[in-house]
């Protein structure tokens, strides 16, 4: 049984996700549907890529990942299908799938065959009318080349990577804020190694490292390695993002302490 996952910024109040699932099940009634998240911040393409990229690694080979966070819906942006050795991705060509394009062996197709769309296409709901039927058809075994034309120029988001500086400090950024207010950075946890370090963020210095959230007193900020393997700034029984007044993109400095 093929799995189709869904990742959107649609929320659960308006029935948009339900409509997409209905389309999929009309075409491929035997698939298993799994929701990754429908609470992506509105139009947050980079955030959607982060959430889906972290989750996709834990699904079986051959899973179809349908993701629709699409500020350019109805414009000239292309609908895409991406195949990798591990999975298949369907959604808009806006950088959301940058993480998948970095996989060795990734191939990209523009979904330009209208016979696999719904008969009537809304300009504002391609998730239902174009992406959902394509995901269902590929789950049924339709070859990617039958669904679209190969391309070599998909949109990629600009790379944002941490840097080791000559004086020993590391410069990185907050790349995700989860629902608990934990600040996930792009600094690999393995860069800490031995020795003492402190984090500087938003004019604050945080020196307490922990293995778990329970290693700090209630309300205190601490640094630990997240489940994604990168440094995380958290507040014990609190919300670090609110406490520091920061969000995605905030600069983070990691300095060695003598």
C-alpha cells in the first residue's frame, strides 16, 4: 500500500485538506494518507521545507509527499514532481523542495499534462485540482514521464549555512520555531565538542547546556542538541521565542569560553 503524506499551510477549519483527500481517494482509494502538518505558517515556504524534510526521512521508500504552501498559486510558477531514490515529491516550484533537490539522483518534472488534472481548474486551489490528482496517479504507478516533462532548473531557496570563524566562534541562525517556542538553529550539535561554550542571541548570553529540558530550572533558558541534531535554545516550562522576542532568521553566535 502506497503512502501519500500531506503538508500544507491550510489549517483544519476550512475543509481544504479534506477536499484534497477526497480527490486522492477517488483516484487511488487504496492509498494510506498521512498528515505531516497543516499548521505551517501562512506562505512560509522555507518553514514547510524544513518540517517536511525532517519528517520525510522517517517514511518508507517510495512514499509520495504532497506539499502545498503556494503563495504563487495561479501565477506562472510551475507545478513539479520530483523523484529521488527514497521518495517522490509533488507541489509548487517555489523552493519548498530544496532539501529533496540536494539528494543524489533527484530528477525533476514539470507537471504539464492536463489530462491528469481535474476537468475544471481553479486559479486559487491547485492543491485540489492539480497536485492532489497527480499525487494519486503517481501512487497508482503512473510513470513520472507520463505526468510531465523533465526540467533542469527548479527553484531553490538561497542556502543559509552556519560558519566557523577564525577566532573560534560559530555564526548561525534560527531556522525553525516549534509550537513550544523552542528555537532550532542550523549549528550542528557535533560542532560543540569538548570545552565550554555560550550562545549569544538578541543581546542575551546563555551559558547553560543540558542534555534534556529538565536540566534547567523552571523558566530558565538553556542550550541543548535538538532531535534534528542541531543546537536548540529552549526555556524550561516556557517559551524561548517569546522570552527572547525572536523568530526565524535571528542571528545566533556560539563562542568558546576560556
